[in-house]
């Protein structure tokens, strides 16, 4: 009872109500960067050539009309090294070409080494067929169960366990790392490639070991300890995005991942995913899901702090057919803004959960994902907030005149129109101007240490 009263008093006083602000991701000028964008795209997993559906004009539209400044771009070990010991250079050239479509426009690219259900051959996508192992027991899991239940298929468990038990077949992790290094080599001269997401939704195979924490404490940690230094020997500029296990944590359970250490530099972004149970298992967004979401946030807060990292919500998504899908989406996005954290929506494929219908017109989800947000802040970001109904944006930051680049605020043309009003207060000397070609409001402050307030409204 005493505890409840204490929490209530603390909440009323605003002590626990404040979400924790995460460590900033910084660009080459030292500005604080916030990333908003899409995963591009789920459809690449099993399409011929393993590329997403996009053409360059679709990327141009994201940049010009939608105001997103980032993409989480899916690549697959099985597409990079389909035959053991030989890289598919044609695939890699296509990845490079598509990555450039974004980076030529100043959009940031996070490379995601994707997998679901271990890999090609035994599961869905990820590892090459030659890196899968088989058992005689097959197909126990009915197709109509949620797709991730396929992780319980014996051949999938067997493959995962063989991969994680390094000494059992060292070549598997060694080749995974080598494939990563080929990607690093391919992209490292591109400054807008902001980082590498080491493995999508790592899963341990053995369910009990995974849920009880042994998988993250031992197997996953050991793999990260091999992969991170190998990448760092080649590239100290990029951020390392690392994930906890997906099973359970996506729903809001705590992760058991110990502190993951960088080497040489410290540029780490914790990159968990969020899928409340109702998204995967059925039903609408109910008060109990709201509570689970609050729990998801509290746990991720604790873990991000322990990891001394920045935070990217690498995936969240749902069908806009669900009742209150808009409230759910806004609860997530407001939570991310409060923490000054970044996000990438799952996924950019047209139709289904995507922000575009099949005919490429905006879907109901589009209007939830378009937000005014600071893409780069020259100084210390205090807070920012966007009210999607009134379309009012407010932000406060402390200027730092040693940063020789402007503060940039993305104002999506599709939702905010061509004309909007802005105010800047708190600075004696500043220039603010609209850069229509880049969907930005630019603010250059020359006061060394002023508390600046910006508002934008239609
Ligand atoms: O949304 C995707 C669904 O259509 C696929 O059947 C499934 C398996 O490939 O993957 C889904 O995407 C998942 C992503 O790959 C990993 N995180 C959770 C995503 C949504 O379930």
C-alpha cells in the first residue's frame, strides 16, 4: 500500500511520469540526429533477387513529400553468400545502387542483416541453404499458426543451435561475419550509411534457454563479441545497432542481454522491436495492451540505460483495420519522441500494414506516420512534441555555436502542405528559412548558448 501511495505521489509530482531521454545519435557535425523511416521491405525476403519493390522515384517521394530521413534496409546472408565461399556480386551491386538512392538525398541507411525462422531451406529467410541443418522430424507446426511459431520446427531449432554453438561448426559464424565484412567494404565510403544492425530478431532455437536468459547471456553475447570487433577493425565511423532476443521481448518481457561492448569507439544503438500481443495474436487495442505497452517502454528504458546506448525502435507495425490502430501508433510514436529516440516502421511494402495502398496512394497508416520532427539539432535537444490532430510541433533546445551546421526540422509536405507558420524565440541572432526541396525548416543560431523555442503549425 505504502509503495502504491509513493508511486502515486511521485507520478503526481512528475517524478516518474518523465520518460528517460536516451543518449543521442550524432552526425559528423556533432548534431543530434533523430531517425524516422520505414523498413524496406518485407517483400525482399523471398522475392527473386531479394530486393525491395522500390524504384528510385519512390525514394524521391519519401524524401520530398513524406519527410522521412532514414530507412532500415534489409539484406540477407543467404543472398550475399548463396554458395559457400562465393559472394553474389550482382546482388551486392544492386544493394549498393539502392542504398545510394537514399544516401544521394541525404537520407540515412541502417543495414539490417535480416532473418526470420533461421534461414532459407528450413525456415523463412536469412541464412543460406548450405548453412541450414536438418533432422528427420519434419513439419510439426501447422501453417495457420502465427509465422514465428515455425521457430519450433525441429529442423529450425537444430539449425539455430548448430549456429550458436560456435565450436560445433565454427564456419557458420565465421561466414556470417565474413559476409558482414563484405557489406562493410561495399558501403563504408558512403557517409550516410549510419550503421549496421547485426542480426534481426535473434532467436536461440531452444525455447527454455531463450526465455530463461541463457541464450542472450551466452550464445548471443559470444557472437556479438566476435562480430563487433571484426567490424570495428574495418569501420569505426558507423553505429552498431544491436538487438535483444525477440521472443518475449517484442511483447514487452525483459531482456537478459548483458552490456554489449563496443571496441575502439563507443557508437552503440540498442534496437529492439515492439509488437504487442494483440497485433500478432488477434483482437483490438485494449486498455490491457496499453498497460503492456507502458511495460515495454519501462523495460526498454532500463535496458537502454544499462547498455549506455542510443535507442532505435527498429520495428513496429500493424494493420490499420484494427480498431484504435491510430491510438496505438500515436502512443508508440509519442513515447519515442519523449525519449528523443528513433524509429523505423514495419514495413514499406504497399498494401497490408504499409503506409501505401497497392496502387501507391496513401493508406490510413500513412497519416499516422507523418510527423514534424527534428532531423538534426545543433545543440542540446531539451524536448520536442508533435500533436498529430492539431499538427502543432514544439521544440526546445540549447544552441551550441561551435556546431557549424544548421538545425533541421522535417516538415512533411503531404500532411503539412506547402505553407506553414513557424516561430523561433530565445535567440538574438538567427536565420530561419524553409528549404522546400529538402522538406526542411533550417535554423542557424549564432548565440553561443541560448535556450531556443521553435513552434510549427499549419
Ligand atoms: O510481416 C511479415 C509477414 O508477412 C511474414 O509472413 C513474416 C515471415 O517472413 O514476417 C513478417 O515480418 C516480421 C519481420 O520479418 C520481423 N519482425 C516481425 C515482423 C512482423 O511479424
